[in-house]
């Protein structure tokens, strides 16, 4: 019978007196698992390689971690069978326990994510019973050591994502009421701004941080990993991106955790239980991502377990009713209550269709291309974009958006709309562009004299 020999490691680090274990997320493999699974880093022994050397090499390749200190006396072996095609293979994996001071993890292409988790969460996340047993044995050894005292009387610092809606304001208030030092963080992009968040933060007496992640978000919109909503909105991917970037700031600047105003089941795509769990796992913030408004309905986080916040003083809100939020708004004396709204133009099907069409023509759209799709009556003729102003304000603004290669058409001696023509693939001659642009200007003009004049300005 064929045999495979592998080696792996239960890797841990200690932060603020808490032991965190490193788990990797693997995609489904037909001969080993029918669905995605979670396990320790491990891999095959190469010819002439010892268990320890193979373990160190595999950990470095799969996680980027190289500063391992092996704990003496821990060496656990598991054995099992799996089938490839018609072959039954006997597998032996030896695990070591190793400490690291490295927090940053760089996963390989073989994995889909990672998490640093305390013992309770780590045991729950592991997919296989034999791995759970190994982790419990490792933890039993480590917790006998005396170097794990918690820091007391520490003022917790939270970075909270603030959209400008009531939910994020209430999440901030719940934390502030417990003495947490809260810093609101807003992301803006080509598709939504930060004005509402600025207004909300000001009402709370907080100073807002704004991060522009337009280009990164656009990449997520073009190629979402987790699907779309009814329009072109890739809500899970975009929210995951924001959480990941917030996590980077948290790590860099010494915040204790990241919080959001998410409410379980309030939004069908991005705030169901599965999506919330996925975002927490894939963001690398498992245990450090708190949703104060629905915390009592979700698994206890490390933030709560460490006593940085009191779980009993958080909420258990679920669904789309706003009753409890309005009660809390009154309690916290929030007078200017924002009205519920998406705020993101990607959720609008009409705009989504325009953007999808433009991406199909020119995947490398820039910020100006994206903005101009919101600037008037948008028409596509093949690979050419024509934008016709709908009123005086748009007629004045449209020429300001023109860039090199565009042609702008303006009525000189009659009332009519400004027209902008953008040939995405530069296939039109100047004469062809002029013919098309003039035709659309005249088409959307109500009254035309026999002596009409149209100014044509080709941007060089």
C-alpha cells in the first residue's frame, strides 16, 4: 500500500498574556475533503529530509514564518487513510509544537486564509477531530507554564468602521459607554463618499479618519470572489477589504480590536451569519472583530473573553426592524438620526449595468471613466461612450471631466445640452467622432434653428 509521510506544526505566539494558535484555511481537495477545511500548516517530507527539517521548510513556505522555537517533549503523530482514484494511501503526519514571535503571515497559493485564534476559537475552527485533540494536548502543556498573566486596568482602544448610518453610531456609543477609546474610520471610493460619516462622527464628538481605497475596491468589483448582489455590488468582497485594511491599521498603530455597526440578518448578502463568519476568518481578525449591536447572538470574541468589553452590556439585535436602534438612539441622545440608505451607487442596477458595460470594453478604467458614468445621460455605441447633459448644471460640469482623446460638443447659438464623446479604444476618426457627437446633441435639443452652430473641442 502506498504511504505518505508528512510533518507539521502547532504554531503559537503570546500577546497580552493570551496564547494564539495559527490555523490555515485550505480549499476543498477531492481526495481529502469535499469542502474547504481548517488545519495546521503541514507538508510532505522530501527525499532524505528529517521530520523537523520538513516541518520548518513547510511552515516557511506556507506562512512565511521562520523563527520557530520547538517546545521540547511534544511530538504527536496521526495516521489515516485517503483514496486517490482507485488507490488507497496510508498517511502519517508528525506534529511539533513551536513558538514564534512573528505575527505577520504570508500564506501560499495553496491556502485561502489564516487566523490567529485563542484556544476556544481555535478548537471550534479546526475541521478534524484528530487535529482538535492535538491542539488540546499542546494547550495543556503551555498553560502549565507561568508566563501567561493578563494585563490589568488597560484602557481598550478600538478602531470602528463608520459609514455615517445610525448602526455605526450606536456601535461607537456602546463602546464609549464602557470606557473604550474609540477612533472612527471611514473608507471612501469612486462609489461612495465620506460626508455622512463626517457628520456622524462630529455628532459623537469624535475625529474621523478617512481612507481612500478607490483603486483597491475597483479591483474587488471587477473580480469578486464572493459573488454580487442584485446589481454589480460585490458587498462581501468590499467589506472584507475594508476590514482587512482596518486590521492593518490596528496592528500598525496598537489598537486592541476593530468594531463595526453590522447587524445580523439586516442585509441578506453581507450580514447573514455565514458572511459575517467568512469575513472574520478571511480578514485575519478572528477574535478581534467585534459587532456590538449583535454580539450576544454571535460567538464570544477574544475582546470579550479578555474583559476589554463587557459582553452583557452589548446588544442582541437581528433583522431589519429599527425598533431597538431607535430606543438606543433615544438613550444615547442622538438627535439627528440618519435615514437608512445604501449609500453605495454600486447597488443601483442602472449604474451597475453602465459600469459593467464599460468594464467589458475597457477593464483598466480609471477614476475619471468611473465618475463620468454618473454625469449625465449615458449611451454606448459599440466601444464609444457618449454622455449627454440633462440640465444646465450638467452642461457646465461635463466639459470639466473631459480628458485627452475626448471630444466635447457645445451649442453656440441655441439652447441645448453639452455632449462628451469618449472613444475607449481610439478607433474613430475625427470626422466620425464629430458626426456622432453632433447627432446626439441635435437629437436631445428641442428647438433648432436653420443657422445652428456647434462648437467642437477635441482634447489633445
